[in-house]
C-alpha cells in the first residue's frame, strides 16, 4: 500500500509514510471488509459513514505538516483510522464523532491498539472541541458547504493549517486553509458535514 498507493502518488513526507505503514488498517474496518482493507478506495463502516481511501488519509495528514509536538483536532472520527495515523505524527489528537456508536467503538479500538494520546469525543464536530482549543492543526473528514464552520476557525491557533473538503460552485475540493490563504489540492467526494449528534 505505502509504495504503490502513497509513495507512487507523490506522498513525500517520510513521517506520514512511516505512520501509514505502522497502523494496521484491517483493524479499523468491519470484519466482512477485512480482505479489502488495503484496496485503493473507501469502505463502509456503518451509520452511513466510510473509512477514506489510504491516499486521502495520507494526503490530509501531509497537508497538516506536523512536526510531532502539535495538538490536532479531527472532525469525523469514523472508525478511528485517521486518528491513529495522526497520533503517530502529533503529541495529542482530539477527535469528535457525531454518531455515538462509532465514537464508542473507535475509543475502544484506539485504546486497545495503544493510541493513548487520542481523546475521542461524541459531539457536533462542526462546533469543534472548545475545552481543548486552541489547535495547531485541524483535519475535517466531511464536506463543508462554502466555508469551514466559524467555530473551527476560531479554535485554530494563528497560522494553523486546516485540511478539509469544501463544496463550492457544484465542485467538491480538498483544500488547505492557513489564515486567509486557501490552497486547492484535489477533487474529492466525502460525506457532508452535518450539525448535531446521533445516538
């Protein structure tokens, strides 16, 4: 996976490549999908949600330019896979999931696999996690319409990068936002960023 899907497609950050190699992706997918865990595509994980393809997880992590000492906010925990990757790249990861069942299973899975620096919250990701702000980097794994939620911008440290998909003019694009600068990266397709919680 690392050589064919990541290194071969211009993921150049060696720390990201190492983290992707260390996290066992098969632990984060339902049993019926384990044999497809490393395929180049998204997989369903329940509650209408998916685990992103490996390249997207690696690219979003790379866009954050983590050095190892940061506190990172992730919106959209899902199975916990991206949080596990980020936990090897940063000092702390705070991840929030709107589906209670996914949050609980991710919390248990991450603890079992030894990712002790991940704080899994059940909540409205569009509101961030104010009690742990500010964040040195933010990753959003659901598509916002037009602009990132104001709460997320307010919880970012000055100059902190935010990687997220945005829907603008009928196009869905992965972007990196830093201050007022917006860098378009690649067309993507994610589930929508929805306010509120479930379960």
